[in-house]
C-alpha cells in the first residue's frame, strides 16, 4: 500500500460586515451651565474603528443635546463618528438637577462596497447634573391703612425660590417714603438690618409720618 505525496488545500473565507457595539457612557456637570455638558459617544467594531460611521442619539430626559458646546445647534439626525467616537453637549432644562438618561446606537459603513450597513444594539447613557444655588425673586407687595394709626400698617414681604421657600433667609428693605418701618405692630422697634424670613415671608409694620395720607413707596430684596 502506497501513500501519495501531500496535496495542498485552500479554503477562502470571505469577509462579512460585523455590527459595531455602542458603549455605555456617562457625563456630569452643573445645573444651568453656560457651556454644554460634554458627553462622549463611542463604539467598538471588530472590523476596525474606522468602520464606525455614525451615532444616533435618542431624546434625553430633562434636557436637549447639541452638537456644539455653545448650545446653538441642536442634534438632528445622525452624528458623524471619528475613529469610533463623537461628542455631544447636553443642556439641562432650566433649574433641573439630578439624573438625565438616554440611549444611543452606532452604525457602521457596511461592506467594502457600502452595502449592508449594520446598527448596534442601544447603549445607555447617564448624565448627572449637580445643583447650584438659584437666586430668590422678591415679589411686589402692597399694604393699606388709615392716617395716624395706633397699630402699624402691616406689609407682607415675600419671595419665590426654585430651591425651595425654606432657602429664603432674609429680606432687606429700603427706607420708605413718608414714614418708617417697624418689626412690631406696636411700632416700638424700627427696622435695622436684615429681616428674617420664614418660608419665604416676613411682615413689617409701616408708621406714616404724622398727618400724612397718600402713597408711600419702597423697595426690598430677598437673600437666600
């Protein structure tokens, strides 16, 4: 029994396009930013990072994505990838702080002839927006009473604050025309310095000048 010399065999395996894989991502920044919070999108691809063509980003919760840090160009459609990466910029809704979520996918260039582009499964993105203090807003107020009162004319001061009324600490009142402010209805304690706020409110008492009647004006501010 004889055995032949070895013969060669060749098997050709033709390439097929493999789908990219979008990578979960995070970002973080402060509430009400002047520059968008940068969020990096990225994907892997066994056919090479250059094969990752673009990303498609879902609508984020609690804000909007832009393609520029100045937040002038909202994301519309797909975002071109460079070496498997791209950056978008998140603008949180006014006064929002907390967690914003979104999903995104990556799409490749397909086969060598451009056919059969594939899209990855969705990856999750999480953006943490840290709180910043917001200024309170003093609310215009009125009061009314009779000339030469035995009890001061009550004037309520109030403010709003998106961080909560408990965050309003005090009020500072300018000198009123045609009279004097007191902290007590008996008009024995003139206002000096700041007035403590309780749940965004405080009450002062106005004593008009003797025999005055008409309109007295003043301004005031709130501090948190």
